[in-house]
């Protein structure tokens, strides 16, 4: 089984990172026979809420990274049919270990074609996990909005060279900065994977209502997400 790990990074919360990544996971699952899993390492669990509404587990990602012996999944029939590992409750006094993330991803590689790992913005509690995720990733997603796109340069400098980067400028309004920067950030030896997603009311409202915005029709958001998912499928054939 071909299995690749996609890690999503952003220096700041609230830029739509989880919305973009969960929507790409949904789009890939919708268009292929691939098995897809979404590993949520964020404290708010936005991606989990969009892919698997109502998903609640005792032993989620945080428990496993803190040393629990098991991890629980959700696959919601009224969701996106993407298997989801929600963050779950943070154990009291827990220290999240990067080695446990590697162990989890290694375990999932035997079961899934694509493993999406959604990480929080940089902070001390998650720093070891973020460093490990960067090392084990096959593909990176970097997401920012116009006001924070300059912060992605720092992230790109942290990444090992020779791996593909999908750079996404989200919540874009005409006249905002960032288009040129996102093109350069998304350029590697594999080509340029740079995308500008406009701020759209229906997408914003769907997220507030806990609905998967990739299910919307006739929005620029869906058009771009489908394009990203298609490019991701072709790219995986090149990096086997």
C-alpha cells in the first residue's frame, strides 16, 4: 500500500488551517478509493467537528501522545467518511511526546493511503510534537491569511529541503498582500503548489455551523479545494 503523510502547519490560529486541511481530506476521499485518516492534534478540534460531527472519545490523540496504550477513531455515517482521530481530552499534567506521534503515524501507514496531521500554531506544549511531525512528513501544507503570510517564511526555513510544499493563502480579499509571497513559498523542485482562496460568506457560515464547507456547491472555495486534492493525487505518484 502506498501511504503518505501530509502535515499542516501555521504560525497562528484562526487562519482556516483546519478548515482547509479537513476539506482537502474530504475531497480526496470523495474522488478516490483511497483510505484517508485525519489526525487532529489541535486543542479546538475544528477539523474533527467538520469531518465527524459529534465525535467524542476518551482516548484521542492527546491521550496517545501522552502515553496511553490505545487510540480511538471516529467514522461518522453522516460525516465525510474520513476516519478521524480526534484530539480528545488532554490528560492532567500530560507531556506530549513527539516519539508517540511517530509511533501513531507508523501504525496508520499500514492501514491508510493518506494520513493528514493537523497541528496547532507554534507553542511550547506542542513544540516536540511539531518538530517530530516536520521530520516524518512526506508533504507539507502551509496555511496563512494575508496579515500573517510573512510568518510562513519562518516555517519554510524549518522544513527539510526536497519535499513538496502546498502553500495556501486563505481568506483573501482583493487588494490584500500575499499573492507573490505564497507563490514563492509554494515552489519546490516538484513544482509550484500555491493557492489563493477568497473569503466567502457561505464558507464562513458553514464552518460556524459545524458543516463541512467542501460539500458546498458553486463556491470558489470548493473549486480550489478540488484542484488541490487533484494535484495531491498526481504528486503522490511522483514521490513514491
